[in-house]
């Protein structure tokens, strides 16, 4: 386990939350933090975003629900989780032992569920902020995802904003015609930052059985295959909003992360890479520091958003 002391020049600020470095974990790929405790030093991370939580425990989708694909993986976990109260009682006490800011990713099937979650989390002193997953189906609108409609996305964020003073990060879906408009709508509704992209909807077929490989038929594609799409969307959104942008999508090494930072991301989230290399986050942090050394960069502000076109 690396114990190398990292330079303070790696620090970034996400809507008032100071991160030691720009590398965060992506929700759903890092469990609740303890799962990686014996593999890496959690104190070295920029931020930990825990597995998405709902008001009540959820079993998720039936298996098979994860499959490797060329350059990535498809998952249809279905946001399985232990629920907010079990998290507070069973998982949060462990996370309090570390100096790394912890963010809770939340999702709901109604606007009211999102708001109630925000109200509960607002009471937790040890939580730095909330990441709102708007890629979930709105059961009151026929199952259409909140994140594909500007008005629905803004309604969710507005309802959450009214129930908490904590920084709000909104995780955007790429499965839309214009992600920039969605980003601007949630910014207007009170988002303090946006994270993008969530997974891209895909599927795989077993040609021997002529059936879908996933029990859910479709799933979310992540990994290197989506990086060019994610990078393009991050660049577009970073030019259109005034709030910080957190880049996600196929970040496997420091070079990938640096691309997102140059494109305008203030920080990045590492997801699928954690399944391939449990040390990926630490390797990326150390790689970014080497890059700063190589190019004589004194602080992250000299790197973020410096793409020349």
C-alpha cells in the first residue's frame, strides 16, 4: 500500500469542498469504501463517492447482471443497496476514520424520494456533499428517466436543493440528445457541480441461445469504450456552465485523467478501472503528480481547462 506524501499543488476545490487531489471514486464501483481499505490508503484519495443509496434497501435486478465486453463492461445491477439508514448505522462509522471527503450518491423513483433522502443526509455532519443520480426512471411519468428531460431534471435538483445546504453534484446521463441543455437546466435549479457521464445504454446477445446475456436485456456500458464520448461531453459542458465539472468515463490511467482535466474537468471519477486494478486511483494520482513535475506546473489551475482549439 502506497504511503507516499502527495504535494499540496494537486488540491482542487469542488463547490467549497477542498479535495487533496482531483481523483475521486465513481459511485457503484468502490462499494462503501471499506472494500478497498486493505488495498489502498483511503486517505490519499481526493474524494470517495459511495454506492448509490435509496430510502429503503433494494435487491437490484436478477442475475446475470454484469458482463465483460470489448473495451469495457455492461452492468444491470439495478442500484442494489442497503438503504440510507443501514448505511448511516453500519458503513458511515468506518468512513469517519479518514480525512477524505465522502459524498453520498442518491437516487429515487419520485421527486419526493430524492427530497426525503436529501433531508436525511443534511443531518450528517461527516458527509461532504450529495451526488444526485438523475438517470433513474420517474415512475410517475411512465418510467422515463429524470435525466433525459430538462424540466424533470431541474425539478429533482430543485427539490433536493430546498432540503439540504450541502453541496450538490448532479450526475448526468449521456443518453440524451443534448447534454449541455440538461447541464444548464440543473445548474439553474441549484446544482453546485455536475459529474458526467453516467453509463451508455447497451446490450449483448448470446447467439447460441438467441437471448440477451443480461437478465435485464439492456445495461450500462462503461470502461475505455465510452471515453471518447465522455471526453467530448465534458468538454462541451465545461464551456457552457459556470459550476465545476467532474469527468467520468473510461478513465484507466493518469493520461486519461489528464485529458479530462485539460478538457475542463476540475476533478475526475474513476470507476470501471477499479475492477481491473484496485490500485487504479492511487496510480492515477501519482501519475498526475509526475505530469506536473514534467511540465513544471505549480498548481492544478494551470492545467484545468487549458485545451487549445
